[in-house]
C-alpha cells in the first residue's frame, strides 16, 4: 500500500513537471519535444497501471507484492539493464553523426531506458517465468 | 512442469482469489500458475499442497 502511494506521488510529480514544461514554454515544440511528451506519458501510464494493480491486490486482502511480482521485477531490471548497455553504445556511436546538444542526447538515453524497462516488463509479464 | 491446480480448486470449490488468500499471494500468481506460465517456489508449492491436503507431486507433475 505504502509503495503504491509512493508510485502515485512520483507519477504525479513527473506529470506536474512535464505539464509545467509544456505550458510554460514559449517556444514552438519540435518533433523531438512532442516525442518526449509521448514517451513520458507512456511511462506514466505504466507507473499508474502498476500502482492500481498493487492497490487492487491490497484491497482484496492480498499482498501488494509476492514472489511472482518480485521475480518479474528482478528479471525486468536485469533484461532492461542488458539492453540499455546497447542503447548507450548506439548513442555513443551516433552522437558525432547527429546535430544534438549533450543534454538532449542524455535525455534521449534516459527516456530510452524508461521505454526499454516498460517494454521488458510487458514482454516478461506476457511470456511468464518458467525458471527452467 | 504441469500442474492440476485448476482441477483441485474445482474439487475444493475454491476461487482463484480464495486460493490466493490462503497461500498469501496475489490472484495473478494463481492465474500464471494455472496457465503454466510460472513455476512456483518450493514454499508456495508446499503451501498449495497443504491447502489441498495432498502431496506436492500429486498437484505438480514433473515431466
């Protein structure tokens, strides 16, 4: 229950920060900015879905986390870390070839890692864990 | 590894939610077990067997 609330608070903070960025910006948004909003929104939806799943379990009197959810998270973390190394390798390779500022490249990397984590979680959740 | 959780659950007239509460896991874990998408820990297998008053090998079938 406590962790679900923390998850919701974090999601709300990210939403407020993104909303502030969106509404306070006087310049016109580039395609890259719009893509960033899309990715942030997707990751937020993922966090909210996770939060609701945990709250639902707590409401039914079940533990918010059990051995399966912990294993899914562990496997997701391991897989997404492994794939993220290749993402950063790719970013290092293309950084000289594209005309982007350092903070933009780091931002792309961080958002990319968030997307990789979300996709890894969905894939592992879909195929399950057989431990064989 | 296959299992007969669904069959035993029907025999004992338990819903997935009831079984989940009895073995202290989330309902989703029971769903994954019944679909053979997850192999339980020894403790969970033992707890499930105890709920169904059976041996582990009667519920979980090793190929």
